[in-house]
């Protein structure tokens, strides 16, 4: 799988290249600034890109802007955004086009190599990978939403994991439930939130995120 | 018209009455001053000055009532009460006192004596009746004089009364306004006093900023010391232990490394929280508008944020505004019981204005809440102001204004067309106006037949007058254009600076 990587800190960039190569990815470009990133994304059309939000030359949200621009030019280009901090505002901007293939994670998540690689693969496959902290913030800002108050504690746990972008199988593994039990919970959640059920994992996740972002 | 005249006449009479009272008070004060400096009865000085200030206070409120002119209080701030030395004695110069009575009195005496406003007050009280007092009440005095003469059998008294009544409609309102101006000039703070007041305010603000900054730095130091730093030490030790176990017990080593990784994640989390408190990353990355949108999203309230800014304000001001909004929002969530919040960020010239309104139950009080005090302190350092309106039952509206948030647009060094036109008008208007216009006219009227460089004299006889008049008109038009354009430009500059 072909990857474009954008990270300005040399040590972290080398570490990420190493990690990705070790898991069988082919790093076609490892760049360190916003303009270079946009150029590499449009030229290489990678299967997935791993991008740091803050990049030179402005050291603001250069990486995020380049990613959004690239996705405008190449619809659905899978991009996993990494940052030292997560903001709902940025998550909304990344999800706004509703096409999936988007990840937004704290940099700390790189520590757990397997989970990180899993997230990269999910994004490459057109899925989503949202940081648990973003989801927690989304739920806080929806605290007064009535349909959410109707969920049972178990359904809420499932909802959180689903919003992070996990498949039913992964959620089952995480909560020690059978896949069919998770399926039942998901059906319950969708009924209570008034969303149309779907068999496709990715589409389900996007529906849930759209619901949480609709406020 | 009649009503305005009558009000002005009444006001004038009231001012005259007050001037009379002022005269008496002025004489008493003068007596107090003379007693204290010639006979050494210094204790007479402070009460005399206090009496004078009270009378001047009456003047201030009456002038405000009649003319709408607000006269600011020019007095120097009162000295702080004397502080005892560590042994309980009070020191004043080279003497020590057992009680604060005498040092305190000396300080107050010094304060009153050295304030130039004290002496200006006294001058005003003594002079006022004979100058502005008589002027402002002139129509009434004339009328009264006439009536008195009439009663004492002089029929010409009617003339005086009629004169008083005749000039009153035009004279009385103007006289009252003029009185307001004179009083403002005499009783208001001088430029020096204003500067002194500003210096006091600024140094108080600076002390607060320095204090709170020091406290902030101490907090950050403590957080780093107890948090991230301690954790990094632990991580280093854990990795060291894992290294030693690597050969003998690889499983235990792996477990230790896992622990080290978890500890580093926690350290990162702590650092992230700390950074957010110092300078939120969204603010650095996106500026005030999006940073406020981001915190608004993180609250459980329904929020509406509108932003209209020409660019990014200066960084410290941006940060102060951000923390103020964040505090106001958390107040709305915690105390206000609000469900919906409107935040409006706009600018007017160089002034940044942030308005937040919520539908909570109101009752916020700046004098009680430490949160609102904190906001005032924070924005006070930038001459910012906070106004809160929070009637019981809501809604609560808080307005923050920060002057000079945006650098005033600098005028381009290249002269624009207006400047060029102004320069042309000012430098050239005299040529058509004088030698070619007025001087030629004078020569023609006098019958002098000099041609020289007077254009009109060179053309045929029937065209001479039209040329002369045309020249005068041209010169006049140039002069007027110059005056009008310069005035407009000055107005625009004042608008930018204000």
C-alpha cells in the first residue's frame, strides 16, 4: 500500500517511516511542509496519507488546509490527520464532505503501533478513525440531546466505539460481545436516534458522526 | 422657544445663586487658608478645602444638568493610610509617632496643599460671581433692575426690563452654554492632571499584570515539576530497569516497557492541558474567531458565533479576549442555567468588541463573581472594559471592548490625488485671486494703464471685466476647495485615531 507522510519533526518522521515500512507499507513521499504535501498528494495519489496538522512554513494548520484542498481536488482521497491536540472544529471540517476515508487522531496514538496501523488501514479502506477524545467532546456538546439520553449505558459504549470508526467485529472484540449482540445494539441505537439502518460499516459510522455533528 | 428661554433664564438665575453661595464659601475657605498659614492653625485647612470641594461638586452637577457638559473630577487620588513599621510605630519623615493620627493628617494636608486643583477651585469660587455669574444672569438682572426703578417712580425703568426680556431668547441659552465652557476649563482636569490620573491607572494595571503573571508562572512551574517532569524521571527509571531485565526475564522487561509507554502518554496529556491553559493551540493556528467557535462547540449549549474581523488582532489582546470569552461561556454553563448563547465578535476601527448573550436566569454581579473580576483584570491591562447587564430572570449580556486591538491603518507614504489637489489649491490660489484678480480690478478702477503681467489688461476692452471676475472666482474656488478638502482629511484622521 502506498503512503504519503507529512511531518516536520525529523525524529518523528523517521519513526513513522520505520513503523509503516515494518508493516508492509510503501512510503512514496515523506515531506515536511504544507506546499510539498499538497504537491505530493496530488501527484502521487497515494492509497493513504498520514499528515501532521502543524507544518511549516506558517506552523499553523498548514497540514489540515493542504489535506482539505487535496480532498477537494481528489474526492475521497484517504487521509489520516495527526495532531498534538484534537478539536471538534477540525473534525467537522474534515468530515464535512461526508465521503469517508478520514482519520483524525492524537499523536499519542502512534505509541500503540498495532492500533495505529489498524487505523491507517481502516482509513485507506474508505473508513474513518476518530480519536476517542474527539468523540468524548462530541458527546459532551450533545449532552442535552434528547435521543442520546434514551440510550442504555451499553448502547452508549457501542455508540462511542462506532463513532471512532470501528466495525461491529472490532467493537465486539473490545466489549467482549458476540458480533450479533453488537448488531442488536446498533439496531437499537439507530432506531432511537431515528437513523436509517445500513449494513455497510463505513456508512453507518458516517451517519452516526453526522448525527453528532448536526447540532 | 419660550420654554427654552425660560429654562435658560431659570438656569442662569440658579447659577447666579450658586455663584453667590460660592463667593461666601470662597471667603470662608480663604479665611481658613490664611488662618492656617499665617497663624499656624493648620487644622483649619482640610475642612475649608473639603467645603470648597463640596460647593464645586454642586457646580459640577448643576452644569451637567443645564448644559450636558460633564466636568471630570481633577483631584489627585487620596494618599493610602500610613502603614506601621514592624515595631508598631508610625514614621513620618524623620519622626516616629505612636499613633497614625499625625502622620495621616500630615499626609492629607500635603495631598490637599500640593494639588493644583485646590487652588484653581479657590480662584474660581472667588472670581466666579463677578465674571461669569453676572454674565449668565444678565437678562434677569436687567429686568429686575427695571422693575425696581419702575417701582421707585422712574418710568425709564421699562426700557431696562424690555431690554432684558428682548435679548433673553437669543442671549440666555448661549450664556448658559458659555458658562458651562468656562466652568469646564476652570474646574476640569488639566492636561497634566489627566496624564497623572492615567499614569496612576496604568501603574496599578501594571502591578496587577506583573503579579498575576508571576502567579501564573509559579503555577506552570509547579505543574511541570510535579507532572511531566516527574513522569519523565519515572519513565527513564522504568526503561533502565527493563534494560537490565532484558537478558534474564524478557517478559518482565516487556511489561515494564508497556508501563513506560503508558506513563509517557499520561505525561503528554498533562502537557497538553498545560499548553491549553497557556496559549490554546487553536488560537495560535486559526485566530480568535475559530478559537471561540471551537470552545463554543465544546460546551453543551446551543451556540451561535458571528465573527467580523478585518484580520488578526495583536497577539496578547487576542489571547485576553479568548480567555475572557471562555470564562463568560463557562459562567453561562455553570451559574447562568443557560441553554443558548450568542457570541458576536466585531470591530469598530481599531476597537475589538465581543458581545455574549445567553438566555439564562441572569443575576450575574461583577462585584461578587471572581470570574468577572478576573476578566476585568486581564483586559484592564489593555485598557479594555467589561460591561455586564444581567437583570434577575435574564438575559445576561456581557460586552468586552478592547481599544487599539488592530493597528490603525497607516496612511500610504505616496500622496493620493486629494493631497495633490490640496497642495495645488493652497500654493496657487493666490495667483488668480490677487495679482490677476483683485489687484487688476483695483488698477482698472483707478484708471491706471499698466499692462505688465496682468492678463486682463492684455485682452480687448470688452473682455477685461469678465476676465478679472473670472480670475477672482477661480481663486476663490481654489481656496474653498483647499479648505474643505483639508478639513475632511483632518476629520478622517481623527476618526482613525479615536
